[in-house]
C-alpha cells in the first residue's frame, strides 16, 4: 500500500519584493477562479503547488 507524502510545516523568509510578487500571483489566481465560480486555493496550498512545480522543473533541468 502506498504511503501518503510526508508533510512538513516550514517557515521561509523572503525579500519584500518576492513576497509581494507571490501574493500578487495568488490574488490573480483567486480572482480568476472566483470569476469561473471555482473554489480558489488557500495561500498555503498555492505556495505548495507553486514550489512543487518550480522545484520539479529545476530537478528535470539539472538531470
């Protein structure tokens, strides 16, 4: 039987410009999903998805 992925709670510190950029991306996604009458992700879920996608892309690029 497959085990679910482990979850670890992390706190990261980023520059203000990075935080504003990520908050802006989340805001745009929330607005678009609300217009489509879909439930938007929480900021935590958005960050998890965003980081997972970018880390996977980076790992593929390095291989």
